[in-house]
């Protein structure tokens, strides 16, 4: 397989050279001279290792022996033993919830960190680090512990207790910084200059970000190699929303799905909505904000990929919408009571925004829609602490129960 640069169509390069160069000397991307054809029917019911092999191998040609390539892929997948398939749950004829909460720390960050830590090991780092609003902290600590790496993690002061404990339990060094996530992220960028650590969302961010593509792949696979009409994604730094969109188009390029026509919608909390505000205002640029919301896991006032998040929503024909903290709580309760799914506050944002988009007519009832739920509700119990009454206390006697059943208990 030979590759040409988009800025120099005379220079033919091998796969190996492309792999190590990245971009051409002129700054162009390398593309195959001829795109290989893949019959998706041959991939059905195969393992992920086999699917990966049949997709990747045609792009390599005879530079790496097939048995050696398959062994490399098998070895790679061993590093993802905790990252189970994210189930796509059908809640209506054409409405689905993508539960991105399966992994050692119960959030979608487990998948992206699996990629980042694998690359950190490959590059020879002995310490991993990150700036985090909580979920990433949990995941980096867990994966570092499993990989035998040291970890030093930075969070904004005042995070939920569950996320703090969920980081410390893995033996990580945890540092709380006075200020918002944006203050933490800036500090980490400065620390990275002096310490040779792998900051998963800073100096190895490209690999961390690409881990999110797996969710786009799984949406297509679980819908029978079809792309949904709409996807609603919670937005913090804007990596997830852009990578799901990218994954769809990669499958289109490979011939695994038909032309992508999905609309991608950005969901944020009103108290931290720089991306959705820009979309509503018709702007391509972010105006940083100071976060003030209970949805702390997506409370990033100056998102690193905000420009691309806006571009993804606009290019796809989607939109951006936000909800108040009260709407977040109501949506968390709605999802739990109707679907038996306890989501963290970010999921409440996604559900609440989806409801608004349907009411606005931006999502049609007959369209296939996927709602992304990115974290388990046990992580943010504080958000619901004042929403329920204390349990009724009775004596361990039948008549004690019957008394409250007749007078006040509703089932």
C-alpha cells in the first residue's frame, strides 16, 4: 500500500514511513493511493480483534506479515480488558441510550484513559497525570495502578466526595487546586514543562482523545452498521462530541456505513455553557466563562476543543442547548424512574437537553436518536441529597406496616 501527501502528490510513501512521519514535510496529510474495499458482511459476528485486523491490514499491505499483524492487534486488545462494550439500550421504537458507564470507575473516561495509558507505557513514561473534574481522575488513578505506573492527579477544590475517594483508593497522589478546572488545567500545562510525566489530556491528548472514537464505532455497530439521525452528547472540553463525529466518518470512508447524515447536538448546563452559547449566537469562537453548576464533571469554562465542538454541531446540522440545575435534577430522576438508569449530573444534562430539542422540533419523533450517558449516578449523589424524604421507620411488626399502609403509604 502506497500513500500520497495532500500537498505533494508526486511523493509516494510506504505505510511504515507514514506511521513515523505523521504529516508530510509540506504539512500535508497522507492518504492511500487507492482505498481498500471492505465487505462488512464478512465482519459480522467476529471478535473485535478480528474486525480490527480485517480493517487495518489492507492499509498496511505486505510490509508486516499477516500473522505478525494479528499478534500485534491481539496484544493491543489485552490492554483493554476492563473496557467492555457500551450497551445501546432501546427505550422507544427509535430512541436509544448509550450507557458509557461500564469500566473500573463507571464513566466513559475508562475507555479514553486505556488508550492514553497504553501510549504512556509505549513512550516510556513512569508517571501519569491529568487535570480533571473528577471522572478522569478516577480513571487515570485506576489504570495507573493496574499498569504499575505512578500517578499524580490535579482537581479543582470542592469536588464531590465520591470522586475524591474514588481517586485516593487507587493509591494516587491527589492535589486539589483552589479555583476552577481551567485554573487546574493551566497549572498542569506549566508543570508538564518541568516534569517528564504523561499528562493524558495535555501532552498525550491526541491519543486520549481518539479513545472516544470507540463509542462512535459501537453506535454504528449496534445499530446494524447504520448511523443514527441524531446524537446528543454532553460537552465539557468538546473531545467526545468531535470524536464520535470523526468515528462515523471514518466508518464511511471504509465503506462500513453509508453516507453520514447524522446531526450532532451539544448539551451543556446553563451555569457553564460556552459551547452552546456560541452555537446559539452564531459564533465560531468560545467566550470563556466561570463555571457555576452542579454538573461539575462537564464544568469547563474554557474548553480545549471548544472551537471544534462548535464546528461539529454546525457542520452536522445539529445545534447546542443547555439546561438549568433544576432541570438537570429533574432529568436525573426522570431517567431513573422510567428506564432504571441512575446517571450522574452530566447525564441529567443530556436527557434534559434532549427533551428541549424535541420540544423545539429540532429532533423529530420518527428519527433515530442516541442519547449519551457518560457516568454513573453514584458519583454525584450530592445533587439529589435534598430531593427525597427520609425512609419511613416502623416497628418489626405486621400491624405497624399495615398502619402506615392504610394511612399514608402509596405503592
